[in-house]
């Protein structure tokens, strides 16, 4: 993980239980005689997230509705730390802090995790956009329940689901960065297969049970879209041309290495002046950030 990531190393469950006693009921010794939780249990993962947010980010109130995506906080923090490094490249090597830095989170979700961590770590301001009004309502509750967030984080509904930046970026907006964790599956079937592989890696035999199909975390828009991440990111790149003077860096996560050639082709067609690929790894999971700009960054 990134060297500034607070979640390098094993979780300190004793410390986390002190921060959030509700976590204790889910903490057990695993097959390797290590203290852990059952990561296939969504309630356990949610309890862990709550404890992490309290202990490390002073987010005292946080919850998400059932069946909404419960994000892995360490990897979400990693993305933000690499973005901070990207901003430092055009700031004399110094990471900029404070509310003059504005980021746009595409697909902020019910959990609002990127704005929460980014604001607490660096003091940045965020606009979070989503097509799901229920998700935004929950995110707004989180902001109201925690001191200092409503003045730093704004939520906007994307009224046209096929649009990404259109209708969200207003004429007087300027963003230092955009970020996005796009839906990378192409269909519900593919999303379920990916979730089954994840559960099997955790030692859970899901079989073909109906319960498995209904209980993976995430709403459809969080998990898949027609064409998968290549189609989504290609559309993002195409729309970024229209707003090229209103954002320094556009960025997105890319889950599949096989998607990169198509993404690079779209960026070449868009005439991006500079493209960067930042590799990330969390355990066995490999991913990367692709960033592009239409500004001269010399």
C-alpha cells in the first residue's frame, strides 16, 4: 500500500474495538489462529468500516442501507494518497492541503467514502455525484451527522444516467481532480461470478444458492453497466473533452489490465496532453489509476 496509508499492516482489533465496541461481536480467531472477522459477512464488514472511520478519520456516525456497496477502506484511502502525489507534481513537490483544493467524485454512492477520507486526511473540498437519489440521501445524512462536513462536501444528483460530467460540472466550476471507481462488470451475471470468486477466495462455498445471488454487496449501478469499465471510461474520456478547461486532472480506477489498451486508444483520440498510469496493489488485488489532462503540466 501507499506509504502514507494508515492501514498498512494488520488491523489492530483491540484498538478498533475500543473505538467502536459494536465490532467486538464479529471478531474471532480464524483458521490461522489470528484475530479477524468473517469478511463474507456484510454486517461484520460494515462494523469494521465504522470502527476504522471512527479511529482514523473522526467520522463518528456512518451507515449504509442494506444491499449498498460497503467499500474496502484501505484501498479507497490508497487512491486518495496517490492523487495527493499527483497534485504535488504541479505544486513544487508539495502536497496541497485545505479547502482551496476541489475534487469531483463520480459515483459517490451511499457510503461517500472518498470525500470523507479525502476531507479528513487533506482538508479537501468535494462534489460527489451519483445517479441514485437514495444513495445521495444516505450520504447527506452522513454529512449532517458529522461535524464540519456539510461545508466541505456537496452532493449532486446526475439526472441523466447516461451522462457522467454533463449536468454535474457547472459553468463556474473548476476542479483540481476528478476521481471515479467505475462499475467494471458488463452484466449482472458477470458481477455475480466475480463476487462468487471473491467469496471462494475467502473460503466460503456459495454453490448456486439463491441467497448468494441476492446478498452480494452493491446496487446494479455500483457493480455493472453495458460494456463494463471500458465503455464507461471511454464515455468519461469523451465527455472530459467538453470540460477540459475546468479540471486539471481527470482520473479513474481501472480494475482489469486488459482494459488499458482500449482506454489508451480513447485518450489518444481525445488528444489528452499527458496520460499517467499509477499501479496500486492491496494484498493479491492489482489495480491501477489512469489520469489524463489537457493542460500543460511542465
